[in-house]
């Protein structure tokens, strides 16, 4: 059977989620792999939740079936919880620990440490990273998506090379940001591998 | 990828494209000369991309005032021998339908393709209507791509088909196809270079009233010609490579027929569960390829029909079975195997197939109580009006005016319309009580004003006003209706991603264009009371609404301030919170509800990264605890 890999990516509008997913998709294409991706536009702007789904290897549908993701990559703690329908006991759960408090007042924002503790009770591979801090260290909070991109490439099962992901990044983002983005990708990679 | 690749990309090149971008490449490969649209998600990106690329691609492109006008621009271009393209979201077809129906009768000379994007599960729409019904009402061919490659290929093919038979052709996508990204291999580009000073080619309209003017004497014959075309095209759909069998098994008991995104789910479920089921994928689904379908099902015992929204193919299959007297059981929406509404996914399709085939051994997972509790208690993150949005300021002001007039919320009906401002439905504004369609707020104001003794406030955006608000405003004045119409003129079509509209001095290709004045339009419609207000000036907003609600005619208030997302606006610095002055009345948090203001540990906090410096909160705070930033 094909070498397949599904990533569910989620977070909040404006965090660069679609761009990140497109870069992975383009890298997969350049490596000669079959790839499809799904994204939702429209109402997801203006501070709403955003998610994309990427499926590499022989799929026609771009939507990940229940519990079938190999990786859940979340840009925001609470959004990780919202994305849990996609995970199973083997899924790598990588998430940024910096919260973005929604303006809704229906429920109180839970503690991030509590989220991590509860996730670890239920899943084998729970990998919180302080992506926002790493991004600021790399040069700007805007490189958060690159930190998380680096984190994905660190997974042993991820079928793409870091080099091809970097190549696709360069093809999609402005040259003046390349240096910062490279730093961010490396620090994300190290935070998982290291 | 650089978007220009869609124009310059060579045959054989591969790109990772959004379905909507693939549609643009299809249009370019087909050599289209004229394209027109009114934006609507999930088709909006086609227009956004075309507006950037039109000149490079020798295409004339416009954002028309509404879908009907876009349909007419495309129809006349095709009647003049040019290839033309129009595209819209599913409900746009309702607006365009009147002219669309006649275009089917009169036919075309150059190829004309209408791409319509359906929205199963209503990600950004008011209904789930199925455009495949329109193909049948009008009797025109329809293609249903399942992925990005097919979007490009089918758009291109649709032009050839349209031109060959002189009939407009529909390409129907769904949200999941328009917003899917996938690998697309480019094909050859048909030359559409211009033969004149414009960058686009000009055609020539050859007069023939018997073909183009549907007076009763001619329209009867047009209908006969339409049927002749469709009967002939059925022979083509029956042989089309877009209708093909994908075999997974030598067994002949079970088969499956699917189209569009539903095919993708069905394919993956059959493939990854090793099911003994062969699939007939229908990409060219009307005229219904009956011979092909009969050939596929005649030896089967049972067939599944997997399609999203209406059971259209399923009914055609049942009719074919009846006509040929076959003995095949059909499992689809009508027998409850699959749901009658909302989009599908692999899980839904697997559940349906499992009812008959019993293969799914999924065991339910269970999580710790702590996780279940966490899942139930996370805060929602629904879309909200942006910090600094002019709509919020206006809603705050009108509610204050209503309160100061001594009116209760139930005394005033808010007839809303479609745009960012529909988000006013949410608390604390509660400013949407009734809504039908784009432009309906004005007609609804007319109806409520004669049907009730309640006050009526209608809200409409600038783009929506141009789309379909003007003729009901004429109705309101002429029939002496009594309501307050607010035009929320934020200088853009914001909801769909920021397209220009006739009220701003730029057109769809980025060229300078005459600005159409909403104020002058309202005056010309005969309104006696027309006021332009700055929504960020709270005192002016409240005073104007109080005045307007006291009147007995159609009062028009134009609330004019730009959407904060427009590029290049000069903004004021974020506001400061002066803790010593705050008396914790909570007004700024609970009544204005700007997302840049929150209450953290009992203290008001301004998110300076979000605050847009609109300074409305300063006017809301009666204690001087919020002050202008420096
Ligand atoms: C018939 C139809 N066409 C298109 C749309 C998609 N659509 C939703 S809101 C909107 C325009 C909103 O623009 P405007 O009225 O200026 O309000 P804003 O979003 O800027 O506040 C459009 C085009 C639709 N819902 N129905
Ligand atoms: S996009 Fe513009 S109009 Fe829409 S909510 Fe934001 S500021 Fe308001
Ligand atoms: S409105 Fe003014 S006084 Fe009231 S809570 Fe807000 S800042 Fe404090
Ligand atoms: S000035 Fe006040 S109301 Fe306006 S965006 Fe800033 S915090 Fe929100």
C-alpha cells in the first residue's frame, strides 16, 4: 500500500495555517508524492477557528476520516482539543502552548498546563512546544508557522525531507524573510528532535 | 507558487493548486475572452485571481453588480462569438436564473461556461441548494469535477462542448472541490490574443432575432432546438471519459455510482477497506448517461448511489431501472442508506455501505473523564466583527438610540441582509431578526411596515445595496413604506474577501472607475430623508437614528467608514486604559464587545495588537477610563 500520512492542522485565523499547509503540499508534490489538501475559507476569518487537512499517498478525498490523522499540528492550545476527533492513540500531537483567548464569553479559557496533563493521560505522543517564544527568538512572532513547520519535519514517519520543505518555503515566501524562516524551521525541528 | 504561473505555465508543468485556481487555468487554456462574476464563497477566489491576471491573460474581467448582470455579460459575449465565463456561488444562480433560462433557449455561438459552487454543510451560505437541479430545469449539460485536475480539465472541455452544440454548460463544484488543493498538470493554451487596442479580443454579433429574441413566435422553436441538442449530447455523455468505471473486484454483486466530492469518499472507503465493489464515476451527469449506467448495473444485484445534497442521480438510476425493467436494488438517500442533507465524508459513506456490506469493525474509543470534561468546556471561537469594525459602532449607536427613545427591543424589527454585518445577529447587538436573501432587507422593510405597528430598521451593506437593494428602495418610496434603512457603506465587499463594488473608484481589473454615489441614488429614488453619518461618532449616530425613527417615510442613513482590513488606511494609535478612573460598569466589555477589550482577573485589558484606534470605546466609557492613544 502507498506510503500514506495525514496531517490535521488547526489554529486561529491569521496564524498562517493555510500557507504552512500549502508549503507542505507543494513539497510533497515536488517529491513526486500524491497529495491532496482541504481548507475552509469564508466565515473562518475574523478570529474564527481555522483548519486544514493534508493527505499524502493515494487518497482521493482531502478530508481525514475520524481518528485517522498521523499528526495533529495545532497553533493554539484550545484548538488542539477541538481537533481531537482526528487523532488515535498513535497520533503525534504537536501544539503551540501560547493561548489566544477568544472574545466569546460562553466558557472560561482552561489552563494550558491542565490541557497538557489531560492530553498526556490519554495519548502516547503529546508534544507541547512554546512555539510563540521560539518564533520571537527567530525574529518575529509571525514566524510561528515556520516553527511548527519545522516541528512536523522532525517526526520520523513524516514522508518529506526537511530540505524539500525548506525549498517549498522559499518558493512561497518573500526572500527577505527566508533567513528568519530558516531559523524558525530549525528551532521547531530541534524542539521535537532535540 | 506565483499566480502568474497560471498564465505562463507550459503544458506538462505541474502545480499544487486550489480548485478555484485550477478553474482559472482551465479558463486560460480554453482561450476565454470575457469573464464576469459577483463574488460568493466558495467561488470567490476565482474572481480574486482573475482580477489579478486578467490583463496578462488577455481577458476582460469584471465584478458585475450581481449574478444576473454577470450572466448577461457572459451570454452576450458568447452570442458575439467569444468564449465567455461566469461563475458564482449556488444561490447566485437564483439571482441569475431568469436570464440563464433564456440563454439555454437562445444558445450561444462562442463557448459559454457557468461555474457554480455549491456549499453542502453551509460553511458560508444560507442554504444547501443543489445546482444540478438547474441543469435539469434549464435543460443544459452539467459536469461535476471531483478534484483540482478535473476542475481544470472539465472547465476547458466544457467550452468545447458548449461551442460544438451552441449551448451554455454548467460546471458544478462543491466547497470541498473549490477549496481542495491538489496537483494539477497543465495543458495547452488556446490562443486568445487580441486583434485590437484592448488587451482582449472583440467578437461580432450577427443579428438573428429568431435565434436571440424569445418572443412567443420564436421561443417555441427555440425550445424544440434545445431538446434536439440535449438528445444529441446524451450520446456524448454516455461515451464521455468523465463517466468511467473504476474496478476493484471481479465480483458482480455490488456496484456504486458516485459523483463530485462524494466520489472521493466512496473511492477511499472501497479502496482502503478492500471492498468487492466496482465504481462508476459520473463526471458528466446531465444529460444522464443512461446507456452507460444500464451497462454498469444490469448484472448487479445491488447498487449504491453516493451523491451529496439531493438524490438526483439516484432518481435517474431508478428511472433507468424502471425503463429497462431491471432487477437491481438501489441504496441511496431515498432508502435511508445515506443522509439527505449536509456534506458527506469517508465516515458517513462507510457507515452507509456498512449497513449493507457489514465490514466496519471500528471499535469505539473512550477517553478519560478529564478529557471529556475538557472537550465539553472549551470556549467557542465563532467569527466576530473585527476590532475597529465600523458595523459594531453603528449597531451600538442604533441600540442606544432605541433605548433613549424609550422603545423596547421587541418594538423594533431588525431586517438584516447578507455580509459581515449579519454578524450583528450575535449578542450584545441582537440586530438581525429576519433575513431572506441578498437585498431582502429593503423589501422586508416594506412588508413589515405595512404588516405591523412595530418600528422597522433594515440593514444592508454597500455591495449588497448595489446588488439588489435599489429596486426595492424605489418600491419603498413609491408605496409609502415607513422604515429606517441603513446602508453600511464600508467601501468594500468585505465578507467575501474584499472585492471592489460600484461605490469605490476602482474596477475588477484594478483600473480607475467612476464612483456611484449611494446618497445620490437614494435621493433619486425619491427619499426625502438621506443622511450620511460617521459610525465612529457616537453622538451623531444616536441623534440621527432618533430623528429617523420619528419619521413616517422611508428614511435612509448611510453609515460610512472603511472596513479596517482595507490596505493603506491611516489609523489612530491604540487606546489607553486609565485604571484609576474605571468604575467597572462593564459597558465596554458587555455592551460594545470589541474583541480588543477583555476583562482579565477583574481588570479591563486592551489588546494593543488588535486595537484599531477607532476610539468608539472612549465615547462609550462615561468615566474617562479609556483615553485616546498618543
Ligand atoms: C446571491 C448571493 N450572492 C453572493 C453572496 C455572497 N456574499 C455574501 S455577503 C456578500 C457581500 C457583502 O458585501 P457588503 O454588502 O458590502 O457587506 P460587508 O461584508 O462589506 O459588510 C456576498 C457577495 C450571497 N450570499 N448571495
Ligand atoms: S472584515 Fe471589515 S467589515 Fe468585516 S468585520 Fe472586519 S472590519 Fe468589519
Ligand atoms: S466602560 Fe469605562 S468604566 Fe466601564 S468598565 Fe469599561 S473602562 Fe471601566
Ligand atoms: S479603540 Fe476601543 S473599540 Fe476601537 S478597536 Fe480599540 S479597543 Fe476596540
